[in-house]
C-alpha cells in the first residue's frame, strides 16, 4: 500500500490546487505581522546534514546546525528505508540555546527524536517533500534570568513541507532548483503551554548532484510571544551529503 500511495499520479486539477496552496501560504507568511506587534532580528543559519549508507535498508543520520544568537544543535540516529521514497529515523540530539536575557548558549537540552521523511513526484519538474519529526525534550529550566540544572520534560511535534521546482538539468544527476519550505512546530506537555512553538519559512535556491545538495537563501522564524511575534529573518546555507560505503564507490 505504501508503494501504491507514493507512485499515485496527480491530475491537472490537483496540481493547480497544490500550486494555489503554495502561493497562498507564501502570502500569508509575508503578512504575518498583521497578527500582532512584531520585533525583528537578523540571524545566519548554517547546517550540515549527512546520511551514511550501511546497507540496502539502513543508514546513519547525522546533522549539525548553528544559528547566530539562537542555538547550536547536533543530532544523530539511524534510518530504516521503508520504500525508495520513504524513510523512518530515530536517535538522540544535544542542543544548547541562547535565552531571552543573553545571546550566550547556556541553556542545554537533551532530545530523543524520531521522524518520517518522504517524497512525492507531482510532475517531472515539481516534487513534494515532507517530514514529520517528534522530539522528547529534556531542557534546563529558567527562573527569571537564571538557568537551573533541573530539566523540564515536554513534547514538540513538527511538520515540514518542501516544494521543489526544477529549473535546469545539466545531466541525469546535476540540476538547479528552487525550494519553498515551511515547518510548523507545536509544544505540548504539563511543563509548557500547549500550542505553537514557532513557524519556519524558507525560500532557497539549490544545486544537487548524485551525492550533495546545497541550499542557500532566505529564512524566517516567527516565534509567538505574549503580545505578537518575534521575527528572526536572515540567510541560511544547508549542505546535505549522502555518503556511500567505500565498497559501493569502487
């Protein structure tokens, strides 16, 4: 059933509906300040994401992210390939973040995480990627301007969508594309208010070959506060690297 779902062709009216949804989402995000008063910050985001193939079904997952004045994260796990276009992963992450009173990374966090990642081909030149990730967060508590050793436990679930538009193919494996991505993140649990944690929007150009994808462009993180939102916008560069085993390269 998974294979049948993944390969299901989309009709013209479905494609038109999808494209209308994309442009509506962009318009909504660009006018997000209309929902309340907003503070503006600028940030730079660098990320390196790797998958290392172990065999036909299993691979190692590692990713590293640094965002100025916000957080440093490294995530590690193992992925099982359910289908050519669907994988499930699980593992551990260590994250350290800034706080409302300092840009120093002093609030540590441990996470147990799992995710489902997949891809649908809408047309020859348009594809849809999705990821559902769930975090079990063990995060140091804040009291006033003090970070405690005590850790709070709560959940965060997050859904990312990525529409990729192919601009030019140089060969079977080398291509240039534009990605429009959005990720919405929700917290819940007895130690936090249930609801929106933040929304992340990306408009990025990309180059891909068989083993490496480089994405670079605009990012906007909209974080709700008691009144309005904080909008952290800036420039993001991600390198996504598929590493083969040595014997597969030979």
